[in-house]
DNA sequence: ATGAAAGCGCTAACAT
DNA sequence: ATGTTAGCGCTTTCAT
């Protein structure tokens, strides 16, 4: 509406009485320029309200100063917090941030990666939804820097950021054991990944064929921590206490938790593998009219806002989600800016938060 | 690493034995092409693994098929859910989505808008952090389609999406009144916007100078609903019951709520203006060892995950956040695709959710 | 229906 | 230090 069309570098050069090359050098901040010309160019640019066309620039340089993020579901507190971390760093470094959701399906993840690729992002942060068969990620990693967050992909040798899920889960369960609990239920997604299911997984661990955590999905890693904690205390793991929900959904989880609660010999404590499972567990406990911690104790993986203001507060294994996002974005941008070192596997520390949802049982140490 | 560089349309044209123009027509899906040539071109493209360079395309067409979203803070459940809605639509329509945070400051909002502008988005969805003095938004609106979400800007005539905050808040407070409550505290952000503060605002409303809701920030609109509900029931509004937190922060809100709870004549119910205030209110109620709804009733604006599984459940005024995001993105893309109609002000319906946090008082109807 | 040629706005050699 | 000249990869006249 403002009458004239957007000013280009040619317009600026003409008004300043210099070549477009000189104007470009001043405006783009590359090459040499005398302060005399620089002033003229700047003045002309100011006068014309010149704004560089990043598209034209990117077409030549091949860099867009934009990164992509493939989240599972951006509206979940987990990904939302990570996104904030990624966004913080992107903003600071003056990068754009393109986001997409995979809804934890490979098909959508492929679609997302393709979109980001077509938008020519300089790199991407992905929370891969499958630890295997990620050819599209392998292809992406050949075309640009790629950082994996929360999960890893077997055989894909790129930078990764996460927490030590095995150790953090072991710590959470160990607290329950230290409080005297012997029948501890676990509520976890545990989808696919392990072809032969929980029984085989337990057998393998017991038989000394310890799976390589790198190839495991987080909830399986957390199950491993649960098993480790039991082993360390000399307590046998009862497979009947492990609820394998099979999907990242509270609707699917609640009946599984109810099954645990309704069992003849009810567990005295529950350990949940992530925020969604914890929410479903709270609902199920409420539905059965049970009280925490009198009737049942609870420790949840992932710290959520409400855990601190419900009564009692809920104990949690807190992942530094925003920091995870920041770290991933920083590693990515380092790569984009040319860093060449061997792939890094960064593990940030998780924190055990105690709030009163664990009750001491008879026989506590 | 794969040996050859990325195939361009020139490579495809050469291999297919046609001109780049013809190749472009086939690959870009514009203009005419015989099925004979089309086949050849497609085959060549396939063979070379051709992927169009969107940058080059955008440079010519001036369209990037990317939209931007400026949120307050993407990690809050409110914005995260809206973002998901925006992202749903963007994904469906094959648009990229660039996101930024304003942290509710004008300076960062300007920075965000500038970034999006430079990235040449085709349009943007903004949740403006100030209802006045938004010159940067006015400028943006001249350069591209702009849709405002959750809030409006006085004098900026563009599409907007939100809920009827006045009516929805009135409904929530009316339920408390119907349950017999007469001393209802309100906890709200209520930052700036109204130069002379709450007292003057109340005077104005009472004096018949009803402010135009369009020019009000949501929490002020919700206060208006609170006042309306009182007026309709013939109950005088006690300014002492209104906690003006002044910032969108739980840390700032909690002491204010404690002040209300510690007052000589404690309110029998609280109405909170958004999720952050509700969380702070829960914490304060817990800190004083009060029980909901025995000691105090509560209705919160915005429905949050945990409200359904705490005991008792918390009553809420639920905004359809994901739908808000979807609607905003749809309106935006319609504009981008050329729709020319007068600016629309879309109001989606809020829902009153009852869960048991409101107790009937003496004198209830 | 197809091709030749001219750019989109900018940067990157290459001269000078 | 500055200007000239080519493009980046694609779309879009304009012929034919």
C-alpha cells in the first residue's frame, strides 16, 4: 500500500552512487569498504528503508540461518519445555526455528524431515520415534548437521542429548526400596522396540545378556533402571507388576494402572516412566479412592508443574528439559558453524525430587 | 558425500532432452505439458533424485509457504496447545511454521516480528503483548496477512480469534454466586492497560462508562465479567477482594493469594483469571492447609490437565485452545491464498467444567 | 505445447 | 577498496 515496492540493493547502490557490489559489502558485512562509502550506503539504505532479502542471500550462500525441530507432540509439557530451550538458543543466535510434530509415528516423522529438508534448514534437532530403521534420518544426517534429543538411533553416529535414564530410574526406584517397599509396580509405555516383550527382556537381563541402553527406547531404559534397583537390593522382579501400556496415551494407561491396583496383592508403590503415565496413574488412584501415600506411594519420572502444589506433593525424577533443548540447539549450531569433532553423547543430570508421596513401609532401612 | 551435488532443474531438463522451461512446467505443476514430455521429465527427475529448491522458487514467486507464530511463552500449556492447533493446520496445508517467543515484552515481540518478516513468512499469527502502541504490528499487517489470537489491538483492523472473555468469566463467577457465595476473591494478572488501576475501572463501570472490551487485555475483560456477574446478582464488588498480580507469574501471584486468604474476613470462594494464577492459588491454599471445597471454593479460567485428577477436581472455564490455534491458522492461510473480506472477529465458545471444587453455601438458590 | 531468454535480489570471483 | 560480471535455481514472459 505504501506506494513504492521494496527497495533492493540495486536501489541503494544507485542512490548512494556506488556499485551493487560495494553496497552488498557494506550491507552484508563482508569484504572491504571505506568508511566514506560505507556512510553513503548506510544513509541511502536508511532513506529507502532497505531490508535485505534473505531468500536471495540464502540462494547463493546455501545457508538459511534456520533450524528445524521435530517433536513428538509439541503440546505436551515435555516437548514444550524442550522447545523453549531450543527456541532460546535459536533466538540468541539469530536463527529461525521451524517446528513440526511426528505424533510419534515414523510416517509423520519422515514427512516432517522432508519438509524441513525442503525448507533448506541448516540443521535439525529430532526426537526420533523409532530407534531402528531410520533411513530418513540417516539421509538427513548426510545432508546437514543433525542432533538427536531424548532418544538415540542404533547405528546413527551423530550428536545426542539426553539424561541417564537407567541411572535416574534406578535412583527413583531405589528410594522406594529404601523406604521399605518390596512390591513396586511400574507403569510404562514400553512400546515395541523389544520384539519379544517384557518376559524375554527380563530373561535377557537376568541371563547376563544386558541390552545396550543406546539401542533402547527411554521407557525400556527406565525399566532397566527399575530392574537394576531391584537386583541391587536382592529383590526379585515380578513381571506381573509391570504395566506395559504400549502407547504414549493416558487413556490407554489408566486401565492398566487399575489392573495393578485391583490385583489381589496390590503393590505398595508405583513408579511411572513419564509424565503421561503419571497423570494416568493419578487418575486411576483417584478413581479407586486411594490416598497417597497412605494407601500407595508414588514416584514419577518427569517433574510436572502440578506435582508441587497437590497434597501431598508428588516425588519425581526431574529431567532438565529446557536445558536439554538448549544443549541440543547449541551443539547443532556449533556443527552448522563448522565444528568438526567426533559425535558427542551428552548426558545431563536428572534430579530426584522428594515431596512426600513416598511412605515408609515396615522393614525400611 | 554421495559424490554428485544436488540435481537441479537444468540437470533434469538435459537428461530428459527438453528445455528447463518445460522441465519447470512439469515439475512445478504450472503451464502446459504433453504427457510424452511429462513422462520423460518425471523419469529423469526420479533418476537424479531431483528435489526442487524452494529458495529459488520463493525468490521468484515471493511466497515461501511458511507462516510465523509469535507466542508469549511457548512452554506454557496455554500457548503450547494453541501452537499445536496452528501446527496442525500448517502441516495439513503443507506450510512451514516458524515460531518465536515474546516473553510478553514489546521489545522481544518487535524482534520476533522482524525476524519473521526477514524470513519472508507469508503471514503470521501473533498473540500481541500490548493492546496499544503496536506500530510494528501495524507495519506487519501492511506487508502481509496478520491474525491476532487471544488478544486484540485497538485500532488494528485484522482478523482475530479468541473467546468471549467477559461472558465466560461472568458464567464462571455466576456459578459461584448461584452456589451461595457472596465474598468471591479474584486473582488476576491485570497488568497495566488500565492507567488508573482497579478502583478507577470499577468506578467507570459503575458510572455507566463501560469500557470497550476490544481494547481490554483478557484479564481485564475477565474482571469485567466478574463485575457483571456481581451486578446481575445485586452484589456489591469489594475491591479488597481483587488481587492485581501485575505480571504473568506464579511467584508474584502466590503472596497476593495469601493476602486474600489471611484477610480477617476470608473470601469463601476464589475465581482465577488464567492457568498461572490458578496454579499459584492452589499452592497458596495448600500452604495455608485449607481444603477445597470445604474451606474455600475455586473456579479457574483455563482448563489444565491436572484439574481432572486432583481430588476434588477443579472447576474450570475451558477455552478450546487447540481450536483457537486451528482457527487462527485457517483464517491466516485463507488470507494468504487471496481471500478478501472485511476483517473478522471470531469468538469461539468457552465451556464451563464442573468437577467438585465449588461448595454450596448457606443461602444458595 | 515448447523453447529461448530474461530476470528474482543477492554474493562471489575477478579485475583494477 | 571498488567496479564488472557471472551466476545461485528457478519461474515467467514472449516467441514460435
